[in-house]
């Protein structure tokens, strides 16, 4: 049986020797939320969080997306993966400084969405 998203993330964190609090400091994702993801209480975390964790643990983002299964409306997340792949390709064509600016903008949008 394949590992769940939570199992993969927990294994990667433990392999890196990092605590939940250290990952929180790296990613800005609260350690309680990280714990819920690792324990599969949250099986479909926000795509931006998933991307942050893929970067933090040097994991394949597409693999993590596949492990989330279906979107909330019951459809496969193929369309989400297509958009994410296109965005990641575009991001890869930018300078590191421009990537930081784009990621900062995305974080602002995410924070605005959470506060609305």
C-alpha cells in the first residue's frame, strides 16, 4: 500500500532531523497544522503549503499533489496540477530575485485570502 501524504512528509521531516517547530520557522506553517497534515487529519492541504513543504524537504511537488487524491468537489486534481506545473515552469525561467518577488506576492495573496 502506498504511503499517504502525511507519512511521506513526516518521514521526510524526520530524515532531515528537523522538529515541527523548526519546519514552522522555515515555512511559516504552524506546527499544529503540520502535525495534522503528518497525521492525515488534513489530507488535502493548501497547494501553497504543499509547495513550501516540497521545497523544505526537497520532495517532488507533483508526487505530493498526486497523494492528495481528489479535489474538494470530487473531481481529480488534474486541472490544478496543470496550472501548478505551468506556474512552476514560468517561475523557473525567472531570476532568483524575481522568483523571491513572485513568491512574496503569492504569500501576500494567501495571507489576504486567509484574513477575508
